[in-house]
C-alpha cells in the first residue's frame, strides 16, 4: 500500500509540476516572440526613417518649379545657384479708327498687338542676370527692329549692400518712364511719350538702379539713372552715329507702403525727366535720330495713322521731357494719373528760336470686380479675376 501511495503521490506531483511548467515555458516563448517582433519593428522603423531622409534629401536636391500668372514659369535650383524664367506676352486687339475704315486696321480690324516670348536667366543666387525678349508684334515681324525687344546683362550689387545699385548694360535695356503712366488693366502708354522718341524707355547704354532705399517712415523709395549712349528710341542694338548721349532720371516714392492702413498704403508718387542731347549733324543719310521731331500717331499696324508731326529739330538744343505721375490704390480699386510736358527748339533760322511744345494728361481707373475669393477681390495676377479698366 505504501508503494502504491508513494507512486500515486509521485504521479500527482509530476503532473502538477508539468502543469505549472508548460504555461511558464509558453509564457517565456511568447515574451521572446514579442521581443523579437519589437526588435524587427525597431529595425523596420529605422529603415523607414533612413528611406524617408534619403527621399527628402533627393527631393530637396531637385529644382523647384513655380508658375505665376503674368510672370510665367520659373525653375530654380535647390541651392539657389541658378534660376531661369520663361514668359510670354500675347495680346490681340480689335481696332476702330474713326474715319479710317479703308485701312486694314480700320473698323473691326484685328491686329496682333503683342507677341513676345522672353527668357530671364540668373546665377549665383541671381547676383547676375541676363534677359532676352523677342519682339514679334504684327507690324514688326518683317523688320530688323522686330528681332530684339530686350537684351541686357545685370549685376545686383544691392545684394551686398542696400545702398549699392544694380547695374545693367546691353543692346536694349528696359527703361523707366514715370511709374504710373500705365496700369494693371491699361496696357498702352500715352501717345506723346510713345511718339516723341522716349517710347518704352528702352535704349542702348548703362543703367543704375537703387531700389527700396531706406525712407524716414513706413515707406520705400527708388531712384534710377540711365546713361543713354545711342539716343533714346534707338534701341534693338541700332546706332545713331553720334557721340552725343542722353540722360534719364527717375524717382518713385511710396511713403506709406509699410503701414497697416489700407487707406494710405497704396499711395505712390513718381517722376521722370529725360534730357535728350540732339545732334544736329545727324541726318536721315547718316543715321536718323527719332528725337528730332514729335509725331502723334496710332500705334497699331503697318498702316498706322499719323495725325500730325512737328517741324524737324535743326538745332543742337536739349530735348527735355518731364513726366510726373501718381497712384491711389485701396482694396479692389486703383486710380492712376499721369501728365507730361515736352519741349525743344525746332527752327535754327529764326532770329528768336521757336520752341515746339506738347502736353498731355491721362487718367486710369481699374476695378477688380470678382475673383474666386468673392466680389470685389482679386488682382491682375490672380487667376480667375475679372477686372474693368
């Protein structure tokens, strides 16, 4: 009996031991599996972070692409070492010249006013810039003047110090008339400065621009000086066969542009003065100078209408043109006003020189009626904006 009892007790003890050992072993096995899974998960997370960092680094090394209405497509290197901008200006006008319906640009005449592709390339964080633009408008595609609209090289020394200018030179440097002589919705320039030789202000020469100079108060101002080597109006790389040079001064001030008040931050005042040194040795045979007379004519088409012309300048007196302008902008509304006065002597044979004079004024009203943001919102560079000018 004793042996039988001991056997039974041994069996029960062994069973109890195994019954407790198996769960313990199972629990230990589960813990090991959990630890193994945690290690694997940590490894996967590490690999994922490494891949993410690599992808982020690769994305950061790719050039950036940006498109803005009115400015075109800009591609910029990730490190800002270079950038290139492609833009294109296109405008098609329906003409109505009163009493000139016999002309191709007469009643309901269609005219390709602007057809101008352009490229701007810069490098070293745009410290250096090169601009080229072709002028292929409807009345200029068959002339040598129409092959080049802008061609200039610029160095932005103002990146080193705001008191230093940016300096440009080239065959056709973009010039500066008075800042507010056109508006966002009024593209054409006044007829007087379009026809007195100043035109868009582009020229062959050297340009100095001081931008965003410190101003006492919540505003900014700009000052430009243009040294015109071949005479204003002789752009596109053309020469006027004269050693006389012109000078253009430009100043603009926005006294409250940094203020918080919407009622005054849009105020701007600007003025431009052009001193044209006319060379009376320059004739039509050795290189015509477009500043020797003033014409008033329509600007459209090869059959443009000439309303009148002044006598040809026969003296070497300066041709002076002064053009002030102003702006008031609040919310969706913009008002711009510009005027101009032109004067030069035109009769060398008279005992008292007879000056030719011209004056003009122009008002421009722009109202942004609607944009995707709602009524009376938007701008000329906001997609989907409806404006009336």
